[in-house]
C-alpha cells in the first residue's frame, strides 16, 4: 500500500486548512467544513498508511488564533486512534 501524504503550507485561515486538505485528496464528495468531518475523514475514511505534515506551524498558530489548537487536537486525536497515521509539525 502506498503512503498518502498531506502537506499543509502557509495556512493563514481556517479556509486555507480545509482547502489544502480537500485539495490533496481525491474525495467522492466535498469535505464538510467542520472539525467533526475532518476527524471522521482522518480516523476512518482516509486509507493508510498516511502522513500529515504541517509546515510553518508557528506561523499558522499565530494566524489561526483559537482555531489552531482545535485543529491540532483533531489531527492528534485521529493519529492516536489509528496506528497508520502520523502527524508532524514543522
């Protein structure tokens, strides 16, 4: 099985996050723009193995404000719930 790799770069608003996630995956339907849908996608629907890399995370942390820890929590929870999903922040 091949590795699915998702890279987030220069995320400066929530729409950037959703756009980058959706744009890198071949989804049958558009992703609902909420964190529950992101969790569902990452925890059960995304074929593994998968790797998510968030570049310039420090920039995004400032730009996203309160959204950043909420998104990070969802990414980390999904990663903890399956053994073939790795999340890293650069």
